[in-house]
C-alpha cells in the first residue's frame, strides 16, 4: 500500500502544484518540494523499518498487488527489494535537488514545470517498483512525456530539436520493448495456458528456439537506447545540453538508470540463455562506449554537452558489468548507477550554476574562475575527481568492482575499459582547466555560492564521499537482489564462486598450471 | 442492321473526336449532341429502343442544355477560345494520349482474345426493364431518387451567389 | 436479324471511353473536362447495353438507367461547382485551383 | 600506543579538512599552526611508534590496525586497515619528518602567496594520502593513497593556475602517472582473480606456494605493477612528466617530486618483492630500466639551465639507482638510498628554493653566480647536499648508500658487470652535473641582485637536513669499513638479505676506491670546465655535433616530442575530427531521408486535377498490363 502511496503522492502533488501555480509560483515550488521530501522521508523510513533483508524466504521487503485488467492478466503490482529501494532513494534525493536548483532558474509556467517534474519522478518510481510488465511499459511512457515537455518548454535555444530527438529515440525503442513484452506474454500464455503480465510468473519462461534472442533484443533496444550505449547515444548529448538544469539532472541521474535497472531486472533474469550468448557483444559495446564517449567528451566545447558525453562513457561500465554475470560486477553496476547519478547530476548542477552566472555554456569563454568563486571550485573539483574515478569517492568503488567483475569474464575488454580511466582523467581535468584554472577571460562579475547553492552541493559531496569510504550499507541492501538476478542465471560461464576458495583451500603442486589455464593469462598472450 | 451499327459507330467516334479537339465550347457541344445521337442509334441496333430514347432525351437533351445554360451564364468570349488554343499544345496532349492509346490497345486485346459471340437478335422490351427495375432493383431506384434529390439540393446550395462567405477563415477572399 | 459481334460493341465503348479519357487528361478548361467525363460515362453505359443485349437480359439497361441518373446528378452538381469556381477564381483553368497542393 | 597508528595519516587529513572548510577565513598564522602542527603531531606519533618499534625487538615487528571495513563483496573485502612494519616505518618516518621540515619551510616560502591556506590544505592532503599509501595493508587502499598523491601532485604542480603552462604540466603529470596506474589496476584485477584477496600479507604468504619461480602469472603481474611504479617514479618510459612538474612551488618539488611521492614506485616494488622475486625477468627489467634511466636522466641533467630542472633530472636519475638496487635484489640498499636521497634531495630543492626566492623567482642558473658570498648559509647547505648527491667519499651519506648499490649491482646474485658499469658511469655524470650546478650558481660574477636573504624559518630546516645528509649514512657502513648494519638489520625481518658474490667479496675496497675516484674526478672535470677554463665550453659550443647532442639532451632525449606525435596528437586529432560525433550524422541522415521522402511525396500533391487523373491512368495501365502478362 505504501508503495502505491509513493507514486500516487507524487502524481497528486504534481496536479496540486500545477493548480497552485496558477495562483502563486512559490506555492507551486513549495508543494513540489514538500511532496518530494515526503516521498524521500517515506523511503528512508522504509529503509529503517526493514533493517536487514536477510530473510531467506524472500528478498522482497513488501509487495502490493491489485488486479487491474484481470481478463488480460494485467495487475497493478508493485514490489520493493533492496535494489528498488536504493533506486528510489536516489530518485527522491536527486528529485529534491532538481526542484531546488530550479527555484530561481524557472520563471515561466512554474506550475506546469513542477507538475512535469513530479510526474517524471512518479514515472521513474513506478518503473523501479512495478512487477507487472504492462504496468512497467505504462510507467516507462509516463516518465517519457513529461520529460519531453521539460526539454521542449524550458530548454535552451535548440530545445525543440532536442526534445523531438529524445522523444523519437526513446519512444521508438520503447515500442520495440512493447512488442517483446507482448511476445513474452503470448508465448508464456501458450506454454502454460495462463495469460499474465506478472514478472514473477513470466520468469523462467521457456522459448521456442531462436525466439528468445529476438524477444531479448526488443528489451535490449529500449534499455540500451536509454542507457545509452554507442551507437544509440546520439539523443543524449542534445537532450542533456538543451534541457534546463533540473531536466539534465533527472535525465542523467535517473532516466539513464532506468535503462540499467531494466537490464538487471528484466533482461538478465528473463533471458538467461540469450543474454549469455549476447554477452561478449554487449561487453564490446560497453567498452566502445567507454572509449568513444571519453574521446568525444574531450573535444566538446559546450560544458553540458561535455558532461553528457561523460555519461555515455560511464554508462559503458554499466553494460560491461551487467554482462559479466558475477556478484562483483553486479554490485559495481548498482554502485555505478547511484554514484554516477550523484556525480554527474552534480556536474550538471555546477554547469547550471555557471550558466546562471554567465549565460553561456561555452567553455572557451570561461577560465580562471577559481579566485572569484573558490567554493564552487572546490565542489567542482570533488565532482570532477569523482568523475575520473578517484579512490575514496563513490565512483571508484563502482568502477573498480565492475572491472574486477568483468576481468573474470573477459580480460582483453577489461584492459580497454581500464584504459578508459585514463581518458576519463583527460576530460575531467579539461573541465577543471578550462573553467576554473588559467587566466580569467571574462570581465563578468561572479558571485560565489549562495546558501541555497551550498545546501544543494554539500549533500552531493557528502553522499559521494560516504559512498566512496563506506559503501557497505548500500552493498548490503543490494546484495539479495543481486544474488537473485544471478540465481536466475542458470549456467554461468564463470562460476560465481570466488577463485580465492580454490587457491586458498587446496594448493596442489601444480596449482600454477591450473591457474594458468583458468583463463586470464592466456588472453593476454 | 449491321451496316447501321457500323455507320452509327463511325459517326459516334468521329463526332467524339471532334468534341475533344474543338476550341470553341459551343461547337464542341454540338458535336457532343451528334455523338449522343449516334450512340442512341447504336442502342437501337442493339435492341434497346427505350434506352435510345432515354439517351436522346436526357443526354442530348437535358444535360447538354444544362451545360449550354452554364456557358451562357459564364459569358465566354473569343479570349477563352484563344486560351483553349494555347492550352492544347502537342507537348501537353501527346503523353496522355499515348498512354491512353496503350490502354485502348490492351482493352481491344482483351475483347478480341475472348471467343466470338454474336449479340442476340431479340430486343429487350422496355416492360422487362421496368419489371426488373421495380422488382429486384427497387432499392437502387430509391437510392437513385435520393441521389437526384441530393444533386438538386447540392446544386442549388452551391450555385447560390453568396454575398457573405460563412467560413471565417475565408473571409479575406470575399470583399 | 443481325449478328453484331459483342466485341465490336465493346470496342466501340472502349474507343469512346479512351477518347473521353484523353480529353480529361489534356484539357485545362474545366467545362471541357466535365464534358469528357460525360463521354466516358456514356461509354460505360454503352458497354452495359452491349452486355445486356448479348445475354438478352434487362439488367444491362437497368444499369444504364442508373448511370444516366448519376450522370444527371453529377452534371448538376458539377456545373454548380464550376460556377462557384469561376466566381472565385475568374477563370475556368482547373490548374488555377491548386491551392490545396501539398 | 600502537592504537595511535591511525592518527598518523588521519591528522594530516584532518588538517586538510579544516583548511578546506574554513578556507581563507583563518589568519595566516592559524593556517600555519593547523598545517604544520597537524603534521608535527603526526611526526611525533611516528617517533613514538618508532621507538616502541625498535625497543620491542624482532619478536613482534608488525603493528596492524583495522580502522573499518571498507566494503565486502563476495569475498572481496578490503579494509581501511593499516599495517606498520619495518619498511613502512622507514617510509612514514621520512614522510612525516621531512614533510614536517618542508611544511615549516613553506610557511616562510609561501608567506606572500594568495593561496596560502589552499597550499597547506593540498600539502596536508598529500601527506595524508602518502601515509595511507605506505601504511595500507591491502593493495586497494594502497591504490587509494596512490591516486590521492597523484591528485595532490596535480593540484600542487598547477598551484599557480593562472599560467596555462603550469596547468598543462599538472595535467601531464596526472595523466601520465594515470597511464601507469592503469597497468597497476589491471595487475590488481589479476592478483584478485588468482588470490581472491588484495591483502598484501596474504598474497606475500601465498605467492611462493602458488607459483614456481618464473611462472607466467608472476611475470605478468610483476610487469603490470612495474608499469604503475615507473609511472609514479618517473622512470623510463613514463619519466617525461617529472621535469615539467617543477612548475609547482619549490617546497612541492622538494616534498612530492623528490622525497616522497616519486619513490612510491620503489615502495610498491619493495612491498611486492615476493612476487618480483618469483619473476626473474621482471627483476632484470627493473634493473635495466633503472640503469638506463639513471644514464639518460644524468645526461639530460648535464645540459639543463633551469636549476630546478637539473634537480628534477637528477631525481629521475637517483630513483634509477634505487630501481637498479631493487632489480638486483638489494632491497635494503634501495630503501637506504631512498632515505638518504630524501634527505639530500629535499635539502637541495629547499636550498634551491631559498636561492630562487632570494632572486625574485629567478630559476635560470646562468643568471645567478657568485652567490657563495651573498648567501653563505644557503651555499653551505647546498654544497653539502651536492656533495651527498655526488657521493663524495667518506663524509657524505650519499657515498655509503650509492656505494652499496654499486657493489650489489656487481657482486649481488643478480648483478652483472654491465649494470655496475652503468651505475659507475652514472655516478661520474652525477658528480659532473652536480658540481656544474654548484660552480655556475655560486661562483663567478654575481648577475642578479639578492633581494631578500632567507630568514631563520628557511635556514633551520636546511641545516637539519644538511646534518642528516652527512651523518645519515653512518647507520649503514660497508663491512670492510666499520661494518655498521643498523639499517639492514632493521629491515631484515621484512626484506630478504642479499648475499654478495664470495669470489670478489675480498676486493670490495677496490671497487669502493674506484667509485670514490670516479666521483672525485667528476667534480674535478666540472671544476676544470666551468670554473678554471671556461674557454673549453666555448670550444665545445662551436662543434655542431656537441650542440646537437646538447639540444637532444636538453629536450630530455626527445621523449616529449615522441609521445606528442605518438599519442597526444592522434588523440586530439581523433577528438577534434569527430567533435560532432559521426554517429549522430547517421541519424541526421536518416532524418534527412525521411524529410526528403516527405517533400518528394508532397510534391505529387500538386493540386492539379489532370495530374491526379494521370496517376489513375498510369495505375490502371500498370494493373492491366500486369494482369495481361502471363
């Protein structure tokens, strides 16, 4: 019940904010802020009230299910496990920040703006919670349309183009997913006689030969476009750079994560065989994304576009990890989803603050801002370092775990992915150099952070530090879900048992040759 | 009778060709009347005398008169004939004509390919036609009536010289 | 009494139809186009009559009556439209009425 | 007392945190107190720990402290845990103590700088990270420190950020070391895959049982770790960043790019010596890299005109000696040289800094001269540092440490004549460039006016370091020469001892003599060349070949240019060519196609009636023709 309440709360709040916006813009802002805050606190209370998820019987903390269209097997089915909980926390955290950064930035149609923000958040929460594929598709669309308005109405100069592009890419890929959902529905119905969209029932569906990969392809298209993976990334730089700051934060921080979440939650458990055979290609796509995104990020002169391409690069790690099929990689992916949401969201917020002061996003016109805005410089430094994966910050844990995991699966690709870290250094330092260091080129008077801005940036820094130094609570939360996704995985190529146990327990004389044949070394030759 | 048929057919074809090649509307209409009359003769030879009468009364009579009325209302002058001449250049008509002739050739091929059969000698009486019309085809008759009704109302409505254009988007076209 | 082959009758109908068709295609004067459509309709009616005569059935003539009715209605509405067109555009050129092009 | 261990890195971090949070609101005096004080307390704790360590004897030579469990995923559970053994002890002693002196010195050196608080924040952050690096009990935490010092190095090289060249040098340093780190990270993945842990002691205990000597996995891992080490330590082929890193303030060069961070590679190899010993090929490579680097960097140092660049190349060269020592298995000799090098190189940099600040940030040696009368205190300390660097026999610490390396390069089990010859040649070059520097800077005619002579806060650290540079060597003397083995004994529980070749062990004095003669003759040559007969110099300058070599060496053997053409330009080219993302163009083409089709079809809707009719006719024709075809 509380799960449905979360979504309904946001939706009702959105409508209220819209109505209130007709009378007073500030009402609308406060309603949106309080609604999101309420959802955030509600989620935190969910976390606190479910201290451990080690109840072996089920990994699901709570479920809520009422029939919706029973004749078609559609139900309004929500469920919460560790992964969903983490994603919800991230959603509301970034949602709060998105509303706060828009406080001064958005001056037109304030009511409608907050309606859209809250509905996007509602859609995203729905995606993270729903366990019914029909409902999943419904929420998938719910988060799409308000986002279209956010970009199209409050965006920058080229906003309509970006909004169309975003809409067409995600909508087209979403339709492919709908096809796959229907295919799954009918195949499962034909197999068992019960036609249902329920996720738990659909798990373990067996497919006629050659059908599985096609059905998976439909899901994959939707998620890979959303993620995005090169070569489907081209909507992202436009959408990110043209969207208002709040839009960019939500896009980068949350919408991309729905793609990653979908991969973990749907593709891997539903299509174990197909996913396994696709894995090398997916990992290759991931590595290409990491390097390609990094190189493009380096060459951009539009700050928001640059950050957008770093997202492409970072999301490459997600797909690399997802298709490595082991616990390290999966935990790395979960961490990457959260930390990337925070660090890239933070970078977009920085870009937004700079835009408010300079009215440009062109980094060629920036430089030498450190003396004028040292506070902002320190914050930006932290986020840039997070983006390049400095140990001690959250992104490092994510990337290191992902790479440790992917190393077990594929050595060569992992090496290239690791080289991506060097490229990440190159572009992250470029941001710092071009914006904060060097000589000041503009005579523009700059004001350092106001209290509101510190209030926005500080939680982000604390979060990223906390995730970097003590990520264990997050990892513990995610562990049952991660295990479950792996369990559905029938015949992994790499056994998820740790090689440590092999080496530590038995040490025969010829362990050397045994280790040498275990893979890893031969791939290097 | 055969000779009559062929003669009438030839007249019909020639008259029709003349209709489409005339520049002056009135001349064309006169040839059209000739064409209709020739076709009426063909009907007669084919044993449909009632239809021949209808052809003359409705086509050659009513319809052509209607058109002539309209032409008179439009007050056409010599200029329009000149326009007609300009518009009807070989470069304009050669392409469609060739295509249409190919179509004709194909039609002719289809007719000729089927086995030859003579048209029967007996005429079909007007009574039989009437029995059929008001028997199985009564619904068609009623629909035709409605069509005519709609035609009359439509023609009246469209033909009115409206001082004021009702549609607000088109107001600028009307003074 | 007579032995007119059906093909010949149909051929006549075909020739008349094609002449009308050519005229529709090449004429720009909208009244000429209307006349040409009449020729084509008439040719179609002729084909029905020929077929009715071949099988000695009244249906061919029934169809002709329907066609004639339709032609009358069409001409009346068509002429009204022509009047309106001329009234609005001051010309009989059908190409001038291309304001609905894509 | 050992529970205080975590405070050693935590205090500098706390200092940095305070300085970052309070920013510029603190007064300079308070900033100094926080910045220097935190490190001072840290050094004090180190001394306490060290005394306890020494007094506890060999029975319990290791302190271990888990501060908290970092994370734990499927058996991969590194902790924020510190491990103090003899090796770490030496390192934290050098880091906190030398670091403290340099901080103290910086309060005077940076006194007029706008970014005073920022400077100390970075410096404290650096010291904290460096301490984490050497105290880490697992490789992941070590990696944290490793990257942390890289970040601080970046920040401090680019400290004067208004000059774009400084920013460039800073980025270069970070990126090049990151290349090495990537290799190291891959090494960590492999280690984890094979051992299921990154805990250093566990790996060290299991590796010899798991692998035979020369096993493939050990070789690959050693090479990957070596990649990280050469990046951080400025060794071939990743040495190009270090000379440029001199763009930072001089105390930074002293602390980071001479005494501590650049020796992290030495630490890493020593720390993982178990794996390296299982991979003789890697060991040999380490030695060869060290030998080649020390020669290349020495030659490059001969030609530099910037005082700090000479010192930078000399640092590369001296670390080359350490690598040589590690490569031949003389672990304790390498660490000994590290410690002595930290003393005298910090001394040299700080003295150079004193000169530079006295001369209004003049760094070109050829615009100095005659300073031995103008800045006597600095002259003497610089001279002592130089003597130690040039390894003048008997009195300097540098002689004992370097001699040990040379001896084992020849007489050690893995040593050979070539390595010895390279080391000897290096020693000769070292004493030439060192005294070239001394003579040009301090003798001849004064060319620049001395603005402010250094105050006591600057000279006191110099004097302390100078004393250490002289007497530091006496804790480890050759066996034919006093036979003091305090240092190697200290390290023995931790590092395997090296055994000299019995055949030539008795003629050790001969090799010592050769080394002494070589270094002295280098000094003499420099004296002749730069002081006695400067005409020789002009003669040399007239020869084209000599000038070409000069230019080549001056540019650091052209490595910068090489990497520029090999890596930087292709990358930049690739990036700029594809700035607008060619994949986007594919989608744009798709959109253009749709739009073109739309326009094409829209054109058929011409509004001309006859055109539509024509369409009908063509359609009918097509259908009929098709139906007629058999």
